[in-house]
């Protein structure tokens, strides 16, 4: 899973089912498990969103 701590400004993650795309405009500076960041990463339509 792609966690927010792995994403950098300009990265895009997408849902392979519905096509939703999210673009990172500001990188996260949290470590995994801190704040709202989690090792589960981002999901949409019940599946993991993939980094483009």
C-alpha cells in the first residue's frame, strides 16, 4: 500500500476501478502511524489506490 509518507509533491495516486485521481500538493512530514497517516495507505472502491 502507498502510505502518505511515501508520496511527494506532484505524485498522483489513482483508483483502477473508477478512475479517481488524487494529486499531492503538499508532502506529508509524518511518520507511519503518526496522526492520520497509516500503513494501510489510501483506498477507493474497496481497493488500494496505486501510484501513477
